[in-house]
C-alpha cells in the first residue's frame, strides 16, 4: 500500500518540507508526493505562460531529490496560499495520508497584523500535518521525538493518541530516534472552581490525591500499553505552550507530536494558539492532528507503512 503526501512548495530555493519528504522516500520507495505550488501574482492572460514556467521550475528542482521517484505537480492560481492549499487538502483528504509544509519565520512586524502562513494552515487543514522548521534539525538535535498526550480532557478521542503514537514510533524507527511521552498538568483547580471543596487540603476532610499523581497514572498506563520505558515519561506542571518547549529544550527534541482540542469556540482558539506558540519556540519539527481531521479517513492510514 503506497503512502501519499501533499507538500507545499515555497517560491524560494530553500524547501525544508521537500527535504523531509525526500528523507521519507529513502525508506518508503513507494512514497507518492504531490507538489502543490500556488502562484499568487498573475493576470488572466499570463496564466498559461506562468503555469508552463512553474512546471519547468518544479521539474528542474526535483532533480535535487532523486529519492522521490513517484511525484506529480499541482499548480494553482490564488491570492491566498493557505486557503488554496487547505481547500485542495479537504477535497482530496481521502487520498492523502499526510501534508508537509515549511515553517515561517516569526517575530516580525507583519505577524502583528497577519498570521504566518503555517499558522493559517495549522488551523484549517483537515489532514495530519508536519511543519518542518529546520531541514537539518535531525543532525543538530538529539534522538528524542516528544509525544504530547492530554490526560486531562476526559472526552478527548483516544484514537488521536494512537495516530500520534504510531506516527511518532515510525519517525523514531526510521530516523534513529526514541519516543518520549509528555503530559502537561494545567494550572487549573477544577474542583475548587466547581465549588467542590473535598479536593482542598485546607477545606476538605481527606487529603486529596495530587493531580500530578492522577496524570502520572494515566501516563504510565499509556506508556506500558505502548512499550515505552518509564524513564521516557515526563510530567510537567504548567501551561502547554510553556512546558512543551521547556521539555523540548531539555531533551533537545527533534520533533513534537501533538493534537488539538475537539472543542469549538474560545477553548478551541486557545488550544490552537498553544500549538502555534509551541512551534515558535521549539527547534525541531511539529507533527499535529487538529480537530478538523476526519478520523474515519485515518483509520487505515494512521502512519507511514513500509
């Protein structure tokens, strides 16, 4: 069974996303890649000429990536790159296993007014997404592939955990890595906020189990079920967008695998922002499964297969 990847091509020489796809192709010879190129500036009478020029450029560029032997090009004309890319991904979601994009530079004045392209795609794309920040990160960082799992939310879809773990495990196997699992304990005392004083050491009758202990039990159960060594399990108290980068820095992680909330409204917006803040602060890649992914499309293709 072939594995199909949608890669967003940048209008520059540097192509971190394509470099990562080429690495995948070295251990997956049947990998199929669709090169998606968006032309933003055009007039109607230029479309044909620009299309032919872009096609020639892509064919020339692919000579630098001999490991990718199965590929197609898809050129579209649109003023909105993120919208065009995500719309195509939505229309063809059942045919793709993964989308790969290159990360954008952060902390510019423009970011105050317009969200970076990768952030827009992270919010909209209905496919598992790999955001490549540095094409050479695996050579510069340690072997750690950090899997961030949420054991706080009781109604989260555990299938997402399996998608994330399977992907992390495949990345680890083929890139000489090792999977670590991180669980962040949010700084929220739900019992007291809900007027439940039994969890309070001062007001309650019994000494409560610490929230970190509850999370640790869930974490160790998950680790045992997936044959992850206990020493590769990490508990961190604090906000997700603060603790994931901190643990990544400590472990020199080359990749983070995480999901986003299935909730709608403001909680979803906060959760999406957290993943974007994580991307800003880490040095490696970010693999993300957001709430728009249709999980029935993933059941038979949760991760790359050899």
